[in-house]
């Protein structure tokens, strides 16, 4: 492994990801933590949508969602997911592939509590990814849960975090003449040693 320094320095890919995200927070106009999350359905047909990356911790990338949603059901059936982070101003991307598990303990409770009351009630009211008759029906459901749960709703049992524990992380940075820099961290299982390689652009 040669010539890996600067923004790619260090052997811990989570530290590099945290450092790049911190830089992106300073340079991107909005949602620097938005990730394009990819799953596969029962027929093997890929699916993608944006979600917000909320934590990089304990060896995992964590986002929050409704466990009844299409994405969560696809993830739970496959036990796997992938995502890409792209920063247009920094001209960098991070790609992650890995195995998934739920984050539904105290950390999920704490994150839920940190959200605005309207967002917390919205999480209770929305049967995410299910057909909806009208916006009026959704607002009626919001009114119902507001009356039922009051000003301090608990985290819904159907809502929480999903941890993606990577087996592969690639860091990509724009280079002159499309000769971009790519470095991939890869391991056989989530506890195994990382193998680090430079890749052709
Ligand atoms: C920038 C952005 C951030 C989003 N963040 C989240 C999120 O953190 N969690 C979530 O469940 N949906 C989020 N969404 C909505 C999802 O893209 C998607 O519409 C929704 O989760 C339903 O997806 P599904 O039917 O594939 O499960 C976000 C959308 C955008 C555009």
C-alpha cells in the first residue's frame, strides 16, 4: 500500500468518514449527511432513496426510519444494505456496503426525543410507504395521535435506527483529468481485518 496520505491518511475508515463529514458540514449548502440508501426487494430489484445519516459510531453507520417502510422490510429480509454519500462542492464520495441490524435501545430513544414534537407525532401518524387516501386523512391521523399521546410521545415501537456494519468502504476524491483517487477498505466479515487497496479510477 503506497502513497496514501492527506485526506486519506490513517487506517481507521470510520475516522476518515467522520473527518470528511465534518468538512462537508462546513462546505455543503444543506444536508451534508444525506445518503442514497440502496436495498433490494424480494425479486432482487434494487431500490434507492435518500435518508439522513445520523451517527458513525461503534463500527456502524446509523440512520432512522419506520420499521414498516419498504426500505426497512427490504433490509430486514436481506440483512444487507449499501449507500453512497456525495458532496458536490468537495467533489468527494464515500461508498459503503454491509450487514444490517436494528438500533432500538436507549440511543434510538434519545434520538427520537431530540426531534421536534411535530416530527415525533408525525412518526406516529405515518404508516410510511403504505398507500394514503389524502393529505386530509394524514392530518386527521396526526390530530388523533396528538390527542392520544400528548406533548411527550414515546418512541413508537415501529420506528428506530438501522445500523449498517460495513464489510466495504470506499473513499473517492476528484482528481485532475478524471484520474480520481480511490481507496477501498474491505474485510471478509464484520469482525475481520481490513484490507486496504488503491483502485483504478
Ligand atoms: C434529503 C432527504 C432526507 C431524508 N431522510 C429520511 C430519513 O432519515 N428517514 C426516512 O425514513 N426517510 C427519509 N427521507 C424520505 C425517504 O427518501 C423516503 O421517501 C421514505 O423513507 C420512504 O422510503 P421507502 O418507501 O423506500 O421505505 C428523506 C428524503 C430526503 C430527500
